[in-house]
């Protein structure tokens, strides 16, 4: 089955700096790669996703890159703000199948 | 659009009792729903895949007789934790995909189960 590795497990940045979270996956058939933000006690919220036919996608301060050959994808958050502090999960799946999540990255943005 | 609800949001029960959790897609039809479990400070772990009108597919290590899943309609799936024990205490979250558009999954708000 699919195995998703996520790094780092914790990340602390100063407000305004950029944050990068990296994930690797094992199943070359995976074609969907979403990123979720989860605040304590709440549901995961989809913040951006990318499909295997695209190498990069951007939405305001958030971008995701995908390298299919190397089987890794990354989340980039620019101009971080304290409200970006949360746990971020990457995931990988094939169309129609369940998501396989990474272990999560706890991001802390300090003012 | 694409709202998923769960009920109850939290529940406390005694050891040995059963608890039913409902997952509803409010504004779309979901052929497939997924049930995840999340322990504190851990990731979401898939428990089972629930398909409307057929038996659920359980992940390895998840007891199908303990975690009963029913997906009787395109908008409702239920998870029943039977004979709950303290080690079943966890955050249970469902997700659903829009019928015909099966990539993006929308998560319910989760149910916090505490077994005393």
C-alpha cells in the first residue's frame, strides 16, 4: 500500500518568513495530493491540492509542487502569519480511494 | 457547498456500551464515505471505506465486528462502536467524496468519543 512520509514533524518560523513542508510517497499510481490544515479539536481543512498531471499550483500565499519522478511534493507558505499556526497534513491517493496521510507537521508562527 | 456533518460531536459512554456515530453529506450525494480515527497528536488513520449499498471495506487490524458500518443511502453512513472500551477513546472523523468527482474529500467535524 501507499506510504507517505512527512518532514519536519515540527517547524517554527517568525512571522513573515516562509515555511516549507515536504512529503514523499511510495505508490507511483497515486495521482492526487492534497494538503490539509488542522487546528486543535477541529476537522482537517483542505488548503490546496494538486493532481499528477500538474507540477505546481499556487493560491495566494500557498503553493504546492510535485515531482512525480522523485515521488515527492512540497507545501510552501510565504509571508507566514500567526494564524497559519496549526498542524498540516499531506496526503496521497489514487482517484476514488482513501487518503493516506503523512504524520503531520506542527507549524508555529511567532510574532 | 460540499458540507459534511457528524453527530454527535462528542460522546461519553461507559465501558461495554455501544455508540453510533452518523456522517451525513448535506448538499451532495456521496457514493463513498471514509471513516478515520485520530489519536491525540497523531495522524488520521483510515479505518474503513463505506460504499452505498454494499459492505464496507475494513483496513487491516480494524475489527469489522466491533466497528459496524452502514451506508444505507447516498447521504448517510453510520459507524457503531460496539462494546466500547477505554482504548476506543479517540476522535472519529468521516469524509465523503462527491459522486462522480472522487478526488476531493470533504471532512466532517469529527466525533470525540470518551469511554470510561
